[in-house]
């Protein structure tokens, strides 16, 4: 492997599952009254979830986005 002067080692970031997003991060941001972030978390969780929980997460994100 050839290293250039611009080469930097990268850190691996874990991919959070849809369950982790919707079970831990979404409710945390909701409790902190950060609805825009919670809605984004639920939208991302919907991308990674199955077809049964996807509409539930999308509705929750839509509810948080409305004023």
C-alpha cells in the first residue's frame, strides 16, 4: 500500500440499526424537545426498517415535523 502525504487513517463508524434509532435515539431527542432531530432520526430508521414498521415511523416523523 502506497501512502501519500494526504493519506490519513480513517475511523470506522458503526451503522446503527433501525431499531436502535427508533428505540433509543428518537425518544431521547423527543424528550429533549428537539423535534426536528427526532423526526430526522425516525426518517432514517424508516429507511432501514421492514415494511410493517415503516409507515409507523414515517407517521411519527411527519407528526414531529408539523408545528
